[in-house]
C-alpha cells in the first residue's frame, strides 16, 4: 500500500507564500551557515539511511539496493552542495558555462530571478 499527502490549490498557495516570506532571511544567510544546513541534512539522512530506504521499498516498490542508492545519492548531493557553498564563501569563482556569464551575488542586492 502506498500513502501520499494531498494538497489543493489553497495549500500550494500557502506553501509559496511561506517560501516567499522566508526568502529574505535565507538570502541574507552567510554561505557557511547555508553549508551547515546541508551538512546537517546529510547527517540526518545518513543516520536514518536504513529507515528511508525501507520506506522507498515499501511505498514505492523499489528494490532494496536501488532504494539504498537513492538515499546515498541524497547524502552525496547535500555534502557536494555544502562544499560548493564553502568554496563560494572563500571567494572561489563560480563555474563558467560557455555562452553564459555566471557571477555570485550575495546580500540584500540579491533577488529571486
């Protein structure tokens, strides 16, 4: 049996409103603090790895090895982006993609694209 949450238009609108209200504080959060959030998420995922993989097996029908790999990948993403945030905090340049100009903007001047 699979269980899932349900949300209608009102709940979706509320979620967007909450995210927009939280944006200024997150925007102004220093890179090292952002990284700490990601590292904590990785630690929580790692600590609950078996439980999370078991949920994928039970609720999504994933084979156990694939479910475990999904959780490990989530840990890897959190740690990777946490390290990237620390790199940006130390002044490392943003990756430049051919045909685009990428720059890092922090503080009150930064805005939602």
